[in-house]
C-alpha cells in the first residue's frame, strides 16, 4: 500500500451516509498530521484576527455589554448593535478562512486518489479563493438563519450544505452549482446528514481539552469527513483504479474461418 493511500483496491460506492467516515477521517488526519496541522494554524490565526477586530470594534462603537441591568430594552438594543457588527464581520472572517477550508477538502481528495499529501498542499484552496468565499458565505448566511429555529435549523441547513466545498473541490462548478450539488446529494439522507454534521460540529473543538493542541487534529475532521461523505454519495472510488489487462482485439468471423 503506497503512502497516503487508504485502500489498496478501488472502493465500491457506498451511496449512503456512513458514520465510519469519522474513524476514516481521523486516520487520514493523523497520518498526515503536519499538513493538516499547518492548515489549522493558518485558519485559526485568520479567524483569531477577525474575532479580535470585531470585539475591538464592538467596544469602540457600542461600549462594554450592560451588566447588572434588567432593562430588556437596553439588552435588546445592545444585542441588535452586536449582531450588526458580528454578522458582517463573520462574513468577512469566513471569506478569509474559506481557501484553507477548501484546502482541507482538496488534500482529502489527494488521499482518496492514492496521492501523497504534502505541506505545500495547504495553499491548494487559494486557486479557487473567490469561488470558495462565495460558497462559504452562502452556507454561513443560511446556517445563521437556521439559528432562528432554536438551532435545529442551523444543523439541518449545515447538514444539507456540508458537501458544498467538497463539490467545489472536486468539480469545476460555479459556487451556486456547488451548493445545489450538496443540496441534491443530501436530499435522500437529510436527517442522517443533520446528525453527522451535529456530531462533527461537537468533535471539532474537542481538541481544546488536550491543552489546545488536539484541535490541530479534531478541527480538520469537519471538512475531511464531509469530503468522505461526498465521495460516498457521489459514487467516487478510493485508491488508484487498477489498469485493465489488454485482451487484444477479438477476431472477426472471417478471421475465424479456416481457409478452404
């Protein structure tokens, strides 16, 4: 079995959401821990800069959050101003992080094809930075709208759209077509997609428990595992396809006839 290859032979299509992708994704990330860790560090740095900027802007524009008050009008007014800063700020933050998220998917596809993942692959997603940003913004905005349904909608929408970036990484699709591809692929499995997305959403920050170092392994799994789900639902195969033996050209009826 060559390095970076998960299966020795072509993998038969699953065409269903199998929770075994969690253990498979963990294996992929741990075997290629350096590229995935570098990508996660870059992602967290970008996110941290935007988060800090949003908090500083909030304090400068609105002030510190009200404490010791039971005035609902004051609390609601502060929340409206907070969302007015954090929603656009979140869009900008995910725009900056989107190429790295796409790189997670593209590195996973390299593993699926039996290729070796290298540290330079962290930058793979920057070749589609614009498309990745649009896909990520669409999924972010729709997921935020799902929060209005007591977070149930957040995980339902997140599950339906979790294959958008893998679709973009796999095919030359327009951003909206990538989102539509995810919506169509998950349609027959919407509840399992929601459950898997919920589980992966819980796994991603668990690495913080291990002195924050573990997040370098757990965070990429959100994108690695969803890429594996895309592989299954789209009918891709793992590992290089074995070449078929050359059987030659079948003789014609005239060639089979013996000379008289």
